[in-house]
C-alpha cells in the first residue's frame, strides 16, 4: 500500500491547479491507499478534502506545508496530524502564521505546535540533520528521499504534486504567470513534467527504494485525525452575579420588559415561549454574548444597525437590544429565526460601522480569547470570461 503525502490543492491559492475532487479521484485511479492535503501554511481545504475522501473511500491525511528555520537555515517540511490533538495544533499554527505574517516558522519558538504530528523534512542537508532533536516527544520525524544520505532520520518517498496529470504542466505555468503578473512562453517549453500525481505502479518500477514506498503506508497508519462536525463549541458567558446563563438571561429579559413598558399579556406569553425554546436548545450563552458585544459597541461610539434577517422576529433579541424592531408590532415570526422542530444554530447578522469594526473584534478577542474568534473567508473562482482575459494577458504570442 502506498500513500501520497504531498498534494497541493487549488486552496494553495494560485500555486496549484489540482481541485480537491480531482486529487481524490486521481489518486484512487492510480492505486493510492491514502492521500495527504499539504497546502502551504493554510488548511482552508481540509473540510472539503476530508468529506471527499470519506465519500470515495480513501483515507484522508490532514496536514500542511511550512518553512522551518533555526534563524540560520530554512527548510521546507510537510506536517501531518497524527490525531485530533495534532490537528488542533496545526489549526493553531496555521492561524499563527497567517495572523502574524510569519514567513519561516522557528523550530525553537513554535515547537509545541508540532506535537502529535508527523514531520517530514524536505531536502535536508548536514546543516539541519539535528533539527529533529528540537521537536517534542509526540513528533515522529522523517526526511524525504531527496535528503542527504547521512541524515539520521528514515527516508520516505514524497513527491510534491501541483497538477493532476503530466499534460497539465502548462496549465500550472500559466497559473503561476497570472499569480506573478509575468509572461509565459509555452511554445518553447520542453521541460519534463515532474510535479504531477505519479502512478503507483510506475513508482515501484522506478529507482525509488521499496523501503521509501513502504514508509508512506507506515505514516498513513500513524495518522488518524478526524473532523468532528456539529460540536457544541460556544464559549460560556460569565455572568456578573455568578448565576447560570439561563437564570441571568431571564432576569435581564424581565427587567427589559418593564423598562420597555411592554405590559400586555401577549408580550409575556411570547417571551416565555421564546425563552423556553432558547434555553432548551442551549443557546442562552449565545444571546448574552451577542447582547454584550452590542452593548460594548454602542457604549464606545460604534454605530450598530437596527437588525437584519430573521433575528428581527425575536422578542428576546429586541429586549436585549440586539435588534430595534418590535416583532409583535409587525407580526414577525420567531420560528423563522429559531425553530425547535429544526435544530440549527441561531444566526444573528449584525452591521457595525465599517471604520470601527476592528474595535469590536478586539473586544471579543480580549474577552473570549483569540482562538475563539474567527473571520469567515470567501473564495473567488476564475470563471470563463476572467480566465480568457488573464490567460491572454500572460501568454507570449508568437
């Protein structure tokens, strides 16, 4: 059995032309038993990759490529999570790299984030051959087959793939030209393709030692990280009086009901219904957190929108000043926002003043921790019209 340990996907933006679906199907066609996603510094593609592998019956190995340094030398390495603890470490490492714009990762300062992983050093020389000694006990180290002969670590076959098939070589060259805003001449290009996904049979027939191939399977057997979806990961709201979130929420709502002068029985009936749904679904903390950050924004001169989407149908949201619209006055339905028959996370859209958003984000990070606050990324696709324009721009026409 052979595992491919070094696939770069299109989520390695403008560095690879391999789609996740293409990578999975191609490696299955060519006889691989497992496949690793190893995009540079990022793990954007991990969820889609994991799901595609499970769907098609091939083992997913979750990792990324990083550049390591001892402050003198720089070395490329592939890091693959052994288990879910290792996967969490890689998520943290990737976030650290991107947030702090780290180009080369220090093997001294960041070594704890490699715990519970397999690290494969690429093209290691005598100067770096002792780097593995800096790694924690939970790290298993290898070198790739192109490393120096006298390195102390076992070698494994690892060929980076940036395009699916040999004939896709020129497509990658064009992609790189678009990335670098340069010109490319494909007419005089006679380079031998080397960065495609190789056939397993061809690997056994090549000059590569069988021990190197066998170690790919050994590494695949070491690594069993799994994505766990639909976990309850909401942070807890720390109440000022030490009471439970449910009790504190009800006290806040009753106080607000009086402050708003909403004395009609229909308001109390609606409030009790919404409160029961929210607490039974375990979302009291969520509403208190959102209310808290809006209170912070308004008290610090940050303009906040009146409410948007289905959350405007919630009386609880109105009483907590999350929205400014009385849902009973306009006959808005709470069930469009939160429905006990359809268990989904509440989704409250909040508009903050553009120039002050960072102030609110910083507040949430300070209160709940950096690793509990995340931005949502949007990926663009090169569609036909844009592709034609960009390809025409970078091609050297003879």
